[in-house]
C-alpha cells in the first residue's frame, strides 16, 4: 500500500526533473541563437517583427517553463515552450522566405523530443498533429510564395543553427530512445525514415528534372538559333537568284557578248581606250551623252540599261544595278557610277576570278544618308552557247528586310535575335541603337564565334549551333543559343553552264564566308520559369506523401501496439503465477501467431524452439534463392539462356531430383520441352520431347492455368512416368503465365514421397511468374531487335536508291540490295520498247 502511494510521487518527481532539464536547454540554446543572430545579421533590423526577437521569445518561454516546473507544473511549462515555438515559426515564415524547411525541421524535432518526455500519449498526439500542420504551412509558404516576403538575410547562419539544433536534439532522442514507449518509437522511426527518404528522393527528382529541363531548353535554343540561318540563306537565295535569272536572259547575254566582240586591237590597246573613256566619264556632266548612253532607261538608246531599270523597279531591294563587259567597262547601269572602268575594283576581281567566274558578297555597310544597311553582290555572266565568261553583273542590295525577319523572332518578353559579324561587331540588335555594342560580353561573343568557326568536330560532329548560360553587361543571367555561318572546310568545284551562273551551294558557301553569328538570347528566369513550377509540384506531392505517411504511422503504431500491450499484460499475469490465463488472439499476423504460441507454450516450447531455427533457415534459403533467380532473370534477354538458368538454379538451390521447362508451340496444342537439368535434360531436348495439352501433370497445369502438386506419384492416376527419370516420387507442375495467357510450365520432380509440399509449390509459382515476365521481356526484346534490323535494312536500301543518278541505276541498286538482304541471287533486265513506227520509247 505504501509502495502504491509512493509511485505517483516518484513519477511526478521524474516529470519535474525532465521539465527542468528541457526548460533550461530551451532557454540557453535560444538565448545563444539570439546572440548569434544579433551579431551576424547584416542589418540592424530586418523588419518590425525581427527574427531575433522571435528567438528571444522562445528563450523567455523556456524561462517561464522553469518557473512552472518549480511550481509543480512541468507539462504546462513545456507546452508553453512548444506553443510559442510553433507560433514563432509561423510568424517567421510570414516575414522571411526560404526558411520554411529549417523552421519545420526544428518544430518537428523539438515537438517529438520534448513531447515524448513530458506528455501523455493523448497530449503527445495532439502536439504532433499541431506541429505537423504548422510545418506543412510554413513549407507551403515557401513553395507558393502567396505574397511578397523578405529574402532570408542569413541563409548560411540559418542552416548552421538548424543543423546544430538537429544534432543536439537528435543526440538527445537517440540517447533516450530506449525509454520511449513502443508507440512513440514506431512513430519517430516512421517519420524520420520517411523524411530522409522523401528528402533524398525529392532532391534527386528535382535535380534531375532541373538538369533535364535546362538541357532541353538549351537544345531548343540551339535549334532555334540554327533555324535563323535559314532566314539568312533564304534571303540571299531569293535575291541572288533573281539576279541570276537576270544574268541568264538570252538577249542580255547576246548584247554583252556583242559588246565584247566590238572591240578591236590588242588587249592593251583595248584597255587604253577604256581608260580614256573612264577619264572622260569622271569629267562629264550628268547629261553628257556618254553618261546617258550607259544609264538611259530608253529601250532604243540602251536596251541593257532599260532591262536593269525594269529589274530595279520590280525588285526595289536592289538600289544600284549595272553590268560590265569582260574588260571591266560599264556597259549599262541604273545610276551614274563614280567610275566607268571597274576591273580595278576588288568586287570585280573577285567575281571575275581569273576568268573562272565566282559569286561575291561584301560585308554590310550602313548608309547614314539613306539610313539603310546594304551590301554588294556581284556574279558572273556567261555566254549563251559557249559558256564562256563574258561579263559581271553587280547590285547593291538592302539587307534591312532580313533584319526585319530576324526581329520578328520573339520568345516571350525577353527573347530575341541579334547578329554580329566575324569580328564581333554588332550588325543587328532590335533593342539597341544601330552601331552600339551589344549587351552580351565581348569575350563571350568572341568565344562563340571561335567555337562556331572551328565546328567543334570532336564534340558536336561539325554542328555550329550551341547554347551557353552567360551574364550580360547589365548583370542579367541569360541563356544564349548561337549559330555561326561557317564556310565549307574544303573548296568545292561548282559546275557552270551557259544558262547557269552560280549554284545554290555556291551561294550558301559565299554567305558562309561572311562569318556571321546569330545569337538568340533570353533571360533565364523567363526561359526556365517552368522549373520553379515543377519544383513546387514535386514538393507539394512530397508533403502530401509525408502527411499520409505520418498519419499512417500513428494508425499503424496503434494497430501494432494494441495487441502487443494486451499480450504483455497476459504475460505479466502468467509470470505472476496465473497459469490459467489465455492470450486473446486478435489478429492473424505475427502478433496473433505469438499469442497462439504463448497459449501453447507450456507443452510445445521445446518443439517450437527446436523446429523454429530449421524453418527460418529453410525459408531464408527459399527467399534468397527466389531473390537470386529474380535478380538474374532481370538481366537476361536471351530466352534459351533464361530457361537454362532457371532450371539449373531451381534444381541446385533445393536439391530437387529434376527440373525442366516446357513452352507451348505456335498451335498452342503441344508443350515442347525447352530446358532441363543434367544429362537427362540433354537427352530429352535432343529427342524433342513434348507433351500434348491436357495430358499428364504438365498438360493439366497448362490447360487449367493452376498448380498441379502430387506428393506421391504412385497414387496419381493421370501421372505420366518417364523411363529416363525412374526415381520420381513427387512432382509439381507450375504454369508459366501472365494473367490468363499460359506460356508454358515449370515442372519439378523429387525422388522422395512428400518431397514437394505446398510451400515448394508457392515458391515455384513465384519463380514461374518471374519467368513469365522475363520470357515476355526477352521475346519483346528479340522482336524489337528484329524489327529494328528490318527498319535499318529498309532505310539503307532507300538511301542507296536515293543516291542513284537515274532510274536504271536505282533499279539495279534496289535489286542488288534486296538480294543481299534476302541472301539470294537477283538480277534486273532493262528492255527497250519500240512504238509502232519503230522508234524507241521509255
């Protein structure tokens, strides 16, 4: 009776002692944190609700808790600490962004550690629920940012302090863990494991997604910058193509050739005469007959000039168009030129190209008076019939329209295109005054041009499109895709004909000689705006999962602990001498088994202990074998190897007499043996052993899709004996199936009666299920490989056919390649068909 009275008093003294200890820890630790924040904070005050004041409040709450413990109310004091802690966490999260995870970690750890020491199970449950709600709230504030808050001014200090607190209270929890009730241990274990697992998984998924999205956006920028190349190419192809059409007009070529033929005397005499005309040209007035004879827009006076005026009027992008003969003399022009003789000009010499002819494109030049940017294009004129180079056609082309095309490429609010030349000089920037240096750093522009011009063969297989993350001169972080127009690595010969002045390849290569680089830039906060959204969603899902796990932890702990508590009470009564007590079997799991074992303990304990180790060993071996088979099956894609591995593993692991596998044939009527163990298995395979569907244990298992287990084969009427396996005494046929689709049968035989039991059948069924999945995967893999091989063959043949120069060659290629693919001799015979008049026709 006296001991009964002293028990509550002792418990109260222990409770007060814990309350003192917790209160002093809270008071001292928070006071130290307050001092650290005050010393390390960069600003005198963060806001009206200073975080340092929040830490001081918790410290003062610890002081109040000390007083409450002195007055015999330690639970009230600790409750005040936890309440102030949660309220302070909410206030801090409302003021500061980026500290939600740290706040929630501190709240959860302190609530679990303090509450487990001081509160009743019911009080601890309420405290934990309140802490979880507060933690989720402060994290959601960081995830969704519903309103503007102050960025965390001391992120490093925050995590350092949080880490110190977690270490201190983590050590405290570990040291006192053995004292906690089982329910508390389970809840803490569930929560800690869940937080660590979810934290690692969330970080890995978020990091992987961020890297993937960044790479995806970067690749898109590279591709977009590359696509702008087509804008430039199309512009030059269109305008130079129009000039080319002009140069290929028959009568224009005839007039130029006629002019060349009009000269008499030696080359020096001709050039001397042209030089005299050039001198007269410079001195002549605008109305001089010499000038008018070249630039007149009257057809009768100069049909060539008339044609050029018509061309300029039809295509106004050409501001100045004229033609020279083979000696460089101007024979027709739309405007008066400064010189009559052009052969001493660089553009003329480049287009003449020592009599071979070539396309020439100059660098763009900004015309201040006309406020346009233009460049010079000159191309050769060839004789109509002979194909001889007879003159040069030159035009000054305005390229502002191509700039306009580039300006129309807009990505969001901050994404646009700029263009620079080979020296890094800005050619076009839709958001900068002409002539100003781009906001991209010059060293980055130089590096991009160098990377593009060198092709980066080793890493990008000749592609010149790339992307980089860079900070511009204003400090904005950008993602920049860039593509450099680079010349061909080897000089190519371009074919010319009397009607064909330049090829498209030559136009593109000449454009590439300009060495322009296209930059597509956008601010990263806009380009990667989906990353924070995805991160928020991932965190939200993680929080929901964590909430479900915590709720499940409480529920599972209650389910697990309740029958254990009852069993403990029964065991205590049994230990006190009540031998008639019986444990109530409340569940069918391990706890229920324990209760049944306890009830039979008196007469069966020795048997149970004797057989328990053997059963555990056998079960462990079975599970280990199943795991090993599953591991090996997951790595095998060859069906034959898979079957061999299964039968050998099953036979060796359990020392069965024999094991083999049957698969259905295509008609689904016969089960063909595809694998067996030992010499007997090889003999049966060589004989093509098979069993009809429905016959014997194997056929019955395949037909019914159910396990057929025979403990004594001598008593089984439908059992089919095998002369090669005379010692078979028990057999289990297990269907290898996926759902209702039976693929085959795993058949195992033993040389002892009852050598195969229901446990063996269940384990074999598990292995058979794994085999079914592995076989399905192997067959799918082989089918995919065969399909890929066929597609590769078709693609190769199509490529060879497309490379053919004519129909005959294409037919020959097709027949030859089909012969190779089918491994047979093929041939093609082409016949010439004569029409009724004896003439050949196709």
